[in-house]
């Protein structure tokens, strides 16, 4: 087992390659917890504080390329502190980034079911109490919402027929949660009223696992992608969806005996298979443009329709796409590798399967000439599945298959 | 009284070989049957004990847990069970004579009585002493302080009002006293009775206050002992418990660490006793009491979050060992009518348990603040059982031998008890029949067989292999937000779907013979009984759990699902060889057919008329009349409808048209008329099929009007 418990610093090596950045190796939790008592039948058992003397038994060592048996992590900033979260087999761990490169373990949550394997997480907040909330989901297809202030799992949503690959919150409505699943569909939940607003999928939906999805900046549309090589656009500013969202807020299960009727959106508002020739495992909006990647060593920047077409007037049967640019890299041909952008959409980061980190500075005149910086470390050699920037893009966190977390601080 | 007290049974049996260190109290004084013969070596016994634990430890833990939970949040009351009817002190004699009209009068009378009761009696507390075992005998520490300061508070838990989150609690200080610390109970107590500190709680305090309805009263004792070296307690426990697992050692260490962090100031011990419970029943009768005190941690636990969950490892906390181990407060309680009468304070006799060293395996009292609730509860239970015993009829000497069989019934251990308490939940069953019935029904993880015994009864206990441990509760609870395990805060209402089925089977006369090991039908008996509606359904379209209220609605109606409608519309939209008007009619028509599920040719007449009826407005609005007519005619060409139908359908449209045109003026109508003409004229041109003979039309229409079946057959044949 990897034992990178102590924060070992190797600024010298890093310093040679990229003088601007320094790196820290942080601790990680990949030990096997044995506190899952059989009495808590449907709960996430809570465990907090640092527990250094836990026995570390290897849980997930098999990570054959292309299969999901790794931890994926991401962070989001919270208030003035930097607190990020790493989901890791059946464990959800909360860390906090301090200045001076320190990473402190705050809390760790373990699912009661030993078969659970968390894949993804997303931050939001409670609109009543302003508590930060954390939604996590994984192989069992159950979404759990954790309030780390009260240290409780406050909600859970059952419904997806299979594993959940990504969770996203609406950029403007903190109660709307989007989940994408192996069951070929996306679901939009209202976590305030515990209603399922809509299911995106079916007749013309994805024909295989949905791997990733993203809301656009205003939360008017969703772009999803999956194993069927396709990217699909779902508008949620349509009258039908707006009505459904309003209805979900008005629905009160204690006042009515009728179930809330979820919208079944079978027909995307745009769909293409022309961008990638393989699993599309990550998609993000960049303004009205779309960044997406497959396991073909390139992130493609494209837009639906012709160059001059407006994204909001694209017809569902539009067959044209315009590719605007590519960000090339190497040794990243396994799937489930996520790139990330900072909040201001000026930095783009992606790790590859040998532990190399590519960072593009998008703040240039010509997007073709985006500056690429490669961050490498001798010790970081396994696939970096996920990356994440802090809100002010000063810190970059990378999470590896060997359950290590790497923190890069920007120094200029 | 409780299974933890081994002294009652231990003496009469071959002494265990000391391997019981890890066992919890119940199996302490077990005797291996084989062991009686020779002196087996320790390893064998250890192995045997391991087997024993393997078999019985887990279910016992579960039943212990359930016992505690049932004390805190009862699911049912034992006294309501038929076989426990003797526990029910209520009788229904008065029921016949009671009248509704008298209710108010009765209540008023009762209230009056209560008030007079509380008015006349003040609660007098005389404190004998505060006992805390220290590492050294107290006489060595002469120069140490020999009294502690005690504060008595009256806690009033008021009724929760709608706006309140939790029950409002009022604490009324009743006084502070210096209480002797570890007084020498063996000598000269009687002589000094008068000098014991005494406190009086005036009766006015127990009167209902006007702002809040007080639900229950309880006494809160708070003892602060200045400069008490905390580590001493832990040190003692640690020293005594040589074979304690390192886990507990670690706890002790942690405690030590935390205590060293704190300043060497006061240590506060608390205990709480209920005076009046929420039914305004007096819980504390006159008598001598010894209260086990708990050390107060600095972080008081939110009452809401202090649930029974945390007490789980309570097996290391037998409630009665706290009396011999932990700090206790002794006092005499009296209800007096005269507040000035202090000299006649009752004599406090030393309690026997205090100094009698039992050879019990004392465990470190690893109490944390979260345990206090449990301790309180067990304390209450203790008081209750104490009272129970007083009330119970003179006990007949009945010895119950529990014979634990394990390892495929090849081994057994026996434990004897002199009372009829359930060994798992300490419930006093009072009768052998009730005990057996209780064991069988409440502890179905075990199999109990009754064997008559000259001295009493023998109960064979073995593991029930057929026990179905799956979740037997309401499946709705699992899916409710935020999860049943977190939300359960006392008894909960069952879902609306649960219907109560009343079944009155013929009760057999209670007989001990029903517990004898039966030869046949054994399986039947061991099965757990599950009642209620335990099935959960899911919506077929979104896989969400179905609420019981939603069961009447069918979410599975799939004749014309929305997606299929949308798909149809989209596909028609993609046609390139038809014009927009035709597309519209095609969409309308196809959805119409889909909705009503027309499948046969002979339904077409009806279908067309219904279509005209339903969609006339849309057709007129979008000026699709000619397209519709074209459609009708081509259907006629295929021998599907008669001309009569065409006429009727178009008449319907025209009626609507004329109504619509009425406001617009007559020009429109003429125009429409013209349209119609042209439509008829243009029909043969548009029709791709070879023109059918007009005469044929007639024949067909006749046929269809005469007999639809023939028409259908003909169509199929051609």
C-alpha cells in the first residue's frame, strides 16, 4: 500500500521544471474502514477528525485502464476557506487547503454499504440555513446529500437504475441537482422538495452510459456526453421545463396524494456524434462554445451548427458542427479522465495516465495559441483522474489513481 | 434483578474458571459441563468459551440494545400483552358504570385531589453522604476536604408548544448544601443523624405554573467536588481490570489526556431523578435512595442528538456496577406536611451494597457525556423495578436453569436464576408461563425449550437457525427523507397503507406444555411472524418509490405515451414529399388513432366521426378543411369509410365553420364553400391511385352501411 501519509515536500525537483510553481504531496485516505456497524441500516456513518492510526488495508488496487475502480475527487471553494472534497471508493473525505501548502483532513464519511463506490461529488448550499451541502453518488446509484456542519446525511435519492457518473448543481438555483448515470439517462432533482423534476433520456437520448454533463453559465441548457460517442443538448429554459421546475417547488407531498409528475424528456435539442470517435468522458461549456474530450488525446472546442449560428436557435435536427480548436496532449487514452476549468474560465487543467498535468492558459488572443504548461513530478506517476481549481485559481488539486492528492499553488 | 448481578446465581454453582473476563455479565458464572469431570487446561476452556461467545454474543448484544431502546422509546407496553396481563394494574370494572357526562366532573375532582396532595406535602431530602471510591481510603486523606457541595435543582419539563422546537425546561434551584464526602457508614451514623444536611422542596413548586403546563418534574443533583483528582478514578479502574482489552485502555488514556488538559479545578457530578412523570404519577416514594452520579463533561450534548444510538456499546456499562464503582449520592426522601419538622428526619441506614466488596469483574466506567441518558433511564428503571419488587407477591422459590446449547448442540453451559426476570431485557415476568411466552415471542433469535425440573424449570436455549433477520419494518421508512435511522425520535406512526386486521384466534388455555420441545412442526414454530404490508412498489416510469397514497393511480398507462406522440410528430415532420397542411392533418390523425387505439377497418367510420368531433376546431382554425376532406376521400378510396361518413364529418366541420364565420361575416363562408368545391374537384388529380369507378363507390358505401364485417373481410382478402 501506498503510504504517503506525511506531507513530503520536494520543492527542489518541482522547482527545476517549473520555477513558478511549487508542489506539495498530501496525505490521503485509502484505508479500509471497519466501523460500518450492521445496526445503521441505511445511513452513512459519520466519522470526523483525524484518525491516523486506522489500519490501512488496501481496498482497491485493481485499476485496469478503462475500468472504474478508483477514487475521483474534486473540490470547490467554500466561503473564505478552501475546502475540497475527495470521494474515494466508499469514503467521502473532506479536506481543507490552508496557506503554506498544507492540506488538512477535516471529515470523512463512510457509506454503510461496503459495495458503495463513490464516483462524484458536488457542492451546494442549503437555501434556508446557508449550510454548505455536499452531494455524493457512485456505483449504487444513490445520491446522498451530506451536511458537514451537522455531520449528517440529510437526504438521499433513489431512482437511478445504475451507477451515477457525475453530479452537477445548477449555477443559479442551488436546489437543482443534475445527475448523470450509467442507466443512459440524466435526472434533474429538486433537493428542496425532494422531487424528480425531469428525466433526460429515452428514445433519442443516450444509447449508453452518460459520463458527463454540464450546465451552461446561465443554467439554461445542459450538454451531456457519454459512451455512445455522442454529445446532446437539453434545454431547460423551455416553457415545459420551466413549468416543471416551478411545479417542483410548489409540490408538497403532505398536501396531496398525487405523485409529482416528472417530465420525461426523450428528445434532445441537439445531438452530434461528429466530434469524437470514442467515449466522450468530459464536457464543459465555455461561454456558448463547448469543450469536450474523448480518449483521443485532445480536448476539442466546438459549437453546434455553422460558425455564424446562434446556440439558442439551433434546431434539434441540425447536423452541422463547427470545430474551433483543439488542445492536444499525450498519453491520455484511457477513459474517465476529467479536465476542469477554473471559475473564471481562464485556466484549463487535465492530467494524463502517467501523472502529468497539463495546464492551459486560455487568456490569450487566439485560442489556438493557448499556452500549455506541463507539470510533472517524479513521484506522481499514476493516472490523474480529476483536477480542480480553487475559485481564485491559485490552487490546483489533482487526484490520482493511487489515491494520492497533489496540490499545486500558483505563485504568480 | 438484572442479568449483570451474578452474585445471585453464582454461588450455587461450580465456580467458573475465570475465563469470563471478556464475557458480559450474563454468562459470567457459567460452568462447563465437561469441566466438572477433570481439570482441563485453560486453553480448552478458552476455546470453549470462544465457541460460546461466538454463538450467543451477537444476539445478546442485539437484545440488550433493543432493551435500552424500548426503555427510552417503547414500541409497545408489556402490560398490554395477553400473557402479561398480571402486569396490568388497570381493570375495566369501572368502565360499565362510567358515563360521558361525568368526565368533566371526574377530571375536576382529580385535579383538586392532586392539588391538595401537593399542597400538603413538601419534599424533604436528607443527605447521608456522597460516596466516591478513591484510590486511597479516605481516612488517609484526613487533611483533604471531607465534604462536597451539593446543589439540588428542580427541573420542570413543560409541555411543548407548537412554536417550540423542543420541550421548554425550567430549572428551579432549591438549595445548596455541603454533604459529607465518603462518611464512614459503618460507625456512628445513627448518632449523627441530626447533623445531616437536609433540604426542603416546598410544595408550591409542584403546583402547575400558569405560563407552561409542566409535563414532568425531576430532581437534578449537582455535586461539585473541588480539586478532585480525576485520574484517580481511571487509574483505579485501569489497575483492577488487568485483562481489559487495549481498547478500553486507550479510552482511559484518552480520558486521562483530556483531564490533564483541563485545569485541576472542580469536578461536577450530576444525576437526575424523576419526581412526577409525565402522567403526573409520583415516582419517588418515601425511602432511602442511592443515586449513581455521572461526571459532567465540558461539552453538554444536545439533547436532540443524544439518541440511543451511542449507547450501543453499553455492554461495558452494566448499570449496577456503577453503584459499586462510580460516585453515588445517598439520601433519604420524605414527603412531609410540616415544613418546620426537621428534627424527625428519618434515620439513614447504611446501604449494604456500599462496602460489600463483590468479586465482580469491574469494568472501567468509560462513561461519556452521551451515556448519561442511558444511565438516567436505567436509573429510572431501577427505581421502578425496586418498587415492583416491593409490590410483587411473596416470591416462591423457583429456580430457572438456563441451559445454553451451542456448537451444533454438542456443548452446553448452564446458568441458574432465582427470579423470573428475562435475562436479556430484565423484564420481570412474574410467572413462569409469562416468562416462557415472552422469551419465545420477544427473543426469537433463540429457540427456547421448556423442560420441567424438580427445583423449578429448565430452559434450553439454542440459536434459532431459521431466524429471518431481514428488515421487517415498513419499507416506506427506508425511503423517507432523511432516512429512518436518523429521523426516529420515539415512536412513529405507521403509514396510511397499513390496515389493522383484527384476528381473534381461539386462545388455548395457558399451559406450560406448549413450550415443551415438540417433535413435529418445529419449523413452523421457529419462523418469525411478519404482519403488515411490507411491500414497496416503484413507479414504472421513473423508478421512484411509490407512496402508499399513490397506489390507486396507474403510472403505467402506456397506450399513447408522450414520447411516442412526440416521436410520431417528429417523424411526420421529416417527410419531404407532403406539404405542411397534409403534415398537420397526418399528425392530428395519427395521434388520434394512437390515442383511441383503432385497429380494425370497420372502426374507421367511427374514428372519422370522432376525429371530426374532437378536432374540428383545430382543423377550422388552421384552415385544414380541404386537407381533411382529401384524407377522408382517400380513405373512402381504400374502402374504409362510406360516403355517409364523409358527409357527416364535413357537415360537422361546416357547422363549426359557419359558427366561426358568423362573427367574421359571410364572405368567409362563401370562400370556404369555394374551397370545398375546389377540394372535391382537385381530389382525383392528387390521388396517386387509379381512379376508382364512381359506381364502385356506391357499392362500397352500400356494403359498409349494410354490414361492416363483410367490408372488413373483403379488405383482408384483397
